[in-house]
């Protein structure tokens, strides 16, 4: 084949209309985003030239004035430890090379590509809080597949065990009601406040369905999200504002026809003025955001932010939806519970909520639910049977429902969370003690069972500072290579890691021991 | 809450702009669909007033001239057997009533709503080819969750057993490469021709990602689909052409901003002239369709259709993608294998391909894959790590990959398929013998392990006749109520059913025995 005229060779171009490829514009000036200038003050305190158009400019070079070794030296050390680590993976290398023949990018699931390491590690298995690779290397796992398995891999997690038993004894898809579904929905209300629930297979789908319901209920065309957020593989949430008044896609691979400035408004996190600019034309169906913004690093909500968002959304007739996929471990009742957030209209969560068994949920208040049911009665036959516009054949399946129920009833309980949070606090306190020991201008943070180390000492309330604190350009790269080489698997794309119920005191001590050495090297107190 | 001004009460309206709700138009005249008049001749032979705007007009009333009892009598019988069946479900009724408190429409997964029966059946479990409900009724299952479990429920299916073992021994989400992934991708090439593969969690996602890749590769904005098709919960594929020159959404619940006439062109299945009208402006990135069109009933490809589509798509630089989710059981190598279709650019499948364990795949030719990889290198950091625009944390997970591999290696083999197809042929032949016995103007069909009975005797090549043959308006309703009441679970929304490897000869005999009685009643040869 190949006798047809593909536009394979059209490069991206910067034209008057904006940034384009083929006939598509993926970055342009737009009134869908506020024109208010960005506040770089907090980011530029550490990275004097920080500019959202250039990731490299976010390196927190001011840390060197407080003893951090030079950037060039960190990059050298990072290369050294990456090489040492990768030398332990000959089998992974062989499998990766062979895998390129039949898999896009040589990986079967796109998240595996996120390692961006010369050799992709290949896993043999993972159980409880440990992971073994195909070369026999043993790791303390702290990434859990980027959240899904954060309550523990394999049968040590009662929800995983129950899922396996369900496969053997119940069968996965009768495509009928089951008694367990209603029990599970009631548990969801108990944990996360909203009364009406449905099941999806992924957090992306849960969010997609809520956006769809919000548009239907309000009759409004737009959604609004904070700048630099992530809510799954949804075109309309994969957009950002790289500079005031400019909207851009994250990438050039649009799934839908829509133009870049259609459908999505973007506001600045923790900035009510910017949010009001988005909402005031009353075209916004729903604001979707996280209880704590957690894409790269975290941006904590300022005092009054959530309440202010609720007041503004009410004022302009916009629904308010929280996506808790990344913040679920904040407490047994989620980050909305931990922060005392109430009165929201919609809530979605995937990944860990079913202990890593594929599954997600979306909830809504009774008023929204009543409207959707009423609408469905009016809408005629195409909206009825057989089209499955809010799910698919496996939504509500027995295995996922069981894993979800057991996670709610046996894992997301105060009894499991109290000791889990105590473990996380032990590690957070340990990291803080290390920073004091070496006078390092860094910061440790804890959001439930999720921990983070940041390469600036100020608490962060905006995503600009959020990028700065990651330390891309030397600190990030060295820290990852060093920890991985020493058998500590933190997440590949940010400085976050997770504590699971099965981690032992010995494992936590081991983490802090390696972490101590790492910070000593960064602060020039130890040879790297 | 509720002090904000939702547009809850805006009804749908017919305006000059088209059919609208709020400020959205969801049906309008458009050049995105052909203006060529529909050919109703085959449908109107049986349903003289068939009109795509009115489902009720598709009842095949001409059958009465050949002995079918009157429509009114069928509706009475349908009500009688529905009542008899539903009387056996007091526990289901109780659970359904209780479930309304915490679940939208009273169901946890939207497909459960598709039953549209006064009482939704609640399942206890399903194993092999059987299903038991919460009231102790035993069924021969012939629907398998609308396809996912069509190779058998529970551990009698080796892929389900392997998935359960994987949960217990391997852990579901290392978020790394695994040796099994490459083996699985190679098996996919062996079965379905294309060389490069990736994993998704649902067939919808597999299709979404392929649409996205197609737009990226070709630089073109539009996709094209046949009229009245289904490819999952994708806005752009949930559109239809209710009359020539008119495009409409299936429903008023759009997930994306896009206008109804953006992004999607629609052609008539088996009509190359109509397809060429769609393609000739070279705006179409990809044609997505099924090897056998199978939404309501089936529309078989006419001689030369697939080859003609390939030639036209090549001529206009459009990619060609098959969605095999519903046709997979046609042969051990899918319907593309059964029909000898080759040279397509993309292929997607979900549901049964992992034996009902959540999982789907999308494949592409080497040229497309090379371009996507090259594009990704050029596209800069936002398109790289952490954004997962072609998957999520659980794509490529160990459990789904194992289920997929074992399905390919131990279920989708000639050794399993030969006896499975022999069983299906036995039932098809049995149904045909019943039609002859009662001189019924009906038709039985087989596509691999999927069977169908149709309430007209002509073979169908278009979706208009496809709706006619279902018998909505009396025949459909009676057949379903009668079979369900007699313990035979066919799919709720069409006259299809599936034979699984575990069905016994006794069970197949039982089906034909009940089917004989059912046709006798319909033909007035037996009291109903």
C-alpha cells in the first residue's frame, strides 16, 4: 500500500492564525481564557527567568545561593546514576528492543512511555509494597502504577483478592442488576456525600459522562478548568493557557473536530477574579477541578478558594464538579472530606477507588439526576435502549463492583487510614529532618498517603511555582536516577510517591536512609 | 443548594435552525451527508410506510399476508408472557426499587438500562453458558453481557481463569513493560494482519485513539461512518442521517462542544456512490466501519463493497479502519479473516477479545506507526511524558494482557472455533427447519458464533431493511418475552444471540424446542 497522498510531511508552522499543522490551528489568541497577566512572582523568586512557554526556564537556580551544587554537576550525576541503574537491566533492554516490532513506541500501554528512560524497565511481578523486574532487581514500590494500586499490589489487598474470587465464582458480565451495586452506591454516598451514582471503566470516562450531563442539564456549551490541569484523555481538558489571552492544546492529536478555542474556558487556580471572568457570560455548564491541584507537583488551595468557587458557580448558574482521581488518598473520605468541602454538584474518581481493578465512578446531586432521568423519558427512542451513551457493556460489571465495594468497606476506612497516615507522616517528618540537617532549601509535603519532595522551600499555590518546585533540569533528573538505582521506585514524571498499607517500618527506614544520602549529595556534603 | 438558575425546564424545540435544546442544534440540514434519496424499496416490501423518522413505521406488516398473526394479537401475547416472566422476579423487583435511591435510572452501568423491561432482572451469577438470577431462576445464557463474555462466563474459559490467577500472583499494575505484552502483540498480528498494536481499556477508547491518530497523520478534520452505525460512546460516531441531506445526533447529551455538522460525514452502507460523495473533497481522515454492519440486525456487505471502499479511500487519501468489536466471533481470525479483507490501515476491537476482562486493542500499519512516533519526537514536551493522550494508567495492565493473550492462544484458535461454529450451524439449521415447517416468511442467519432470526425472508444489505427485519412493534416484543419466560436469555435490544464453547447439545436442543413453539404461535399454528 501507500499509493495515497497522506500529508505525512507537513511540519508544524507558526502562522498569523497561530500555531498550525495541516489545516488545524492548535494555539491561538482567544477570549476563552483570561487576559489578566500571570503572577510569576512566586516562581521567579527561585527561577528568575521562568516562562510558561519554555519548560527549561523553570529550573530553580536560586537554590545554588543556599548551597545546592551547580546544575551542570547535577546533570552529570544524574547521567552517572542513570547509567549505573540501566546497566542492571540487560533483560529489559532485550525485551524492549524486541517489543518495538509489534507495539507503538515499543509499549503496549501509553503510560509505560512516560518513563522516558533509555531502557524501559520490564516487570516480573508486584505484590504488597514490592516490585521485581525481569532482571531480578527488587524494588520498594512507591509509584503503584501512578496511583491505581496505591492500597497495595495483589492479594494482600482484600479488594484485589475479592476481585479474583469474583472472576472465579460469579462471572464478570451478566449485564443485569446485582444486589452488590446498590450496596456499593450507598457506600459511595457515605464516603463522598453525593446521593446518585453510576459506574464507568476509567476516570476519563467518568469525567466525560459528567461533562456530557452538565451540558445537557444546563443547556450551555462550555466547560471551565484551571490552567495546566489533567482530567484524562479528554480533548477539551487537554488544553492550557501558555500565556494570558492564549489557548493551546497540549498536543497535536485531537480526537474531536472542535477548534482549539471551542468548548473550553481556562481560569487560573486560586484566582477568583480569573474564574469570574470565565463564568460571567453564563456560557459555562460546569467547572471541573481537583480538590488539591496535583498535576506537576501540587498547588494547594488558598484559604477560601473552594468556598469562593462554590459561590461564583452558584451566582452564574454553573455546576461544580470535583475530579478526585489523584487526591483520593487524602483521607478515608477523600480530599473533599479532608478539607470539609460540601455542596458540590458532581464528583468523579477512578484508579485507586477500586484498588486498581479497572473501574471508576461518577456521582451527582439528586436535582441533576432527576433532570437526566426526566430528559431521557422525553428524548425518544434513540436516547433509550442500545446506545449506551453513558457507559458500555462492562460498566457495573461484577468484578469491578466487588473491588469497589471492598475498597470502600475494608480499605477506605478510618481503621486502615489512621495507621497508613501515621506511616506517611513518619516519612514526611523524616524528609523534613533531612532538609534541616543539611540546611537544604527544600520542602516535604503530605496529602494523605501521597508524599512529595519539592526543590524550593516555599509552599506552592499556583501551577507556575508548581513547575519550579519539581526541579526539572538537574534536580528532578538526579533525584529520580539516584532513588531508582537504590531500589526505590518513585513516579517517573514528578517527585511524588505513595505509601501503601503493606509497607514495613524497615522499608520506610530504608527510604529515609537513601534520601539522606541523596540530599547530602545535592547539598555538596557528600561525594556523589 | 439550588439557588442557581439552571435551564432545567427548556424543552426541545423545532425551529428554523433545526431541532434545538437551549442554544444547541442537534438536527439540521447539512452537506456533511449525501443528498441522494434513500432506497426504501427493500424495506417497504415488508413495511409499506417505512420512514427513518418514525421507528413504528418499520413493522413488517406484509408478513400477515403469509400467515403471521395480526400485530395486535402479538402485542397481547407479548404483554402476557412479559407478565408471566416478570412474576417470577419478586426479589429483582425489590432490589430494583431499593436501587433507585442511589443509582441513576436505578442501574449502576448504563447497559443495564437497555432491558427496558418493567422489572430489571438481577443476577446472582453466571458460569459457562448459564446464568442464575436472584430469584433462583436458571437461564441458558445467550447474551453474555452483549458480547464480552461470549467465550463463556467464569473459569471454564481459560482466559478468565488466567486473569484471576494473574491478580493473585502478578499484581495488576507495575506500569512497566512486561514480557507478555510483546507476545500478545505478535499474536494480534497473526490473527488480524496489522503489525503495530496498543492496548486500551474499552472499544470506545480504542476507536477514539484511532480517530485521533488518523487526524494527526492525515492533517484532515473529518471522519466518515456509515449511517446508523455504533462505535461506542464517541460523540462523533453517535450521529445519523435520518433523511437525505440531514444530520442528527442520536441524543441530546453531547460530550463535546462541536456542532452537529462538524467533524462527521455519513455515507450509506453498500453504496459506493454515497461514499465517494463523502470523500471527494479530501477532508476525510478515516472511514471507520464494521466488516459486517451489525447495529440493529445485520446488513451484509454486497459483493465488492469492501474492495470498493478500499479503492475509494486510497483514491482520496483516506485511511480505512475496521471496528471488529461486534463481529469478532465470525472466525478465529475475525470477520476480516472470514471475508478475506486485507490492506486496511487500522483495526480496533474490545469486549470479547479479552474474554470479557476489561480491555481493547487498536492496531495500525507500519507507515502510520512510524509517522506517529516521528511526530511525537517533534512535538515537544507536552506531548511526551505524563499526559497519556493514547491511554491511561491501566492500559497494558497485566490482568487484561494475560486475558487477551490466552484468548488469542487458547480460545480464538481453529481448534476451538471449528466445533463452536458447528454448534452455531446446528442451531441456524434448526431455526431454518422450523421456518420451513410452519411456512414462516422469516430468516435465520449465522456470523460465526453469533446467530440471528429475522422477521422477513429477504437477506438484508442496508440498515433500513435492517430495522424492518427486527420486527419492532409486536414480533420483536413477543419473541423476547416468550424466550425469556422460557429461560432463554437472548439480547434485549435485537434478535441476536451467541453460542459459547460451553453450551451443551441438550441446551441447544432446548432452545430449538422453545423456538419451534414460538414460531408456531406466531404463525397461528398453536395457541399462545
